[in-house]
C-alpha cells in the first residue's frame, strides 16, 4: 500500500485541526467560571452528541441496533458516557447473537 503525499498532508492537517480544537476548548474553559446551571448544561453535551451521531444509523438499520440505541440512551441518563457506550455495544452484540 502506498500513501500519496497529498493524502498524507490532508490527514495530517485534519489531525492538527482536531487537536487544536480540543486544546483550544480546554484553554478557553480554563478562563471561564461556570455556575451550577451552566455546568449541568456542559455535562449534557457528550450524551447529546452521541445520540445525534448514533440515532440516524440506529433507526435506519435493524431492530437489534434500534433496541441497543434505546438501551444506550437510557444508560446515558445515569452512567458515564464510556459505560453507556460499552453497554450499548454489548446490547447490540447480544441481540445480534440471538438473531434479532
């Protein structure tokens, strides 16, 4: 497999842009003081982004994926994002294994 230099530069530029966005957000938030309501709003963003990414695929595929997406959404209300995601992955694996 060969990698075209332009493709490599595009990938590198996207990686730099992604890292700069993440670091920029951390730097920005180090200068902000958030009240309780604003902190709760910020904590709601990761599950909302997860559902925005997953929902179109989950609802356009089979019943196993749709049920697993619902399990993930319910788990995200109480569990950390990583745990909710792991539970969703496990749910879809089990549901596919049983033939749903």
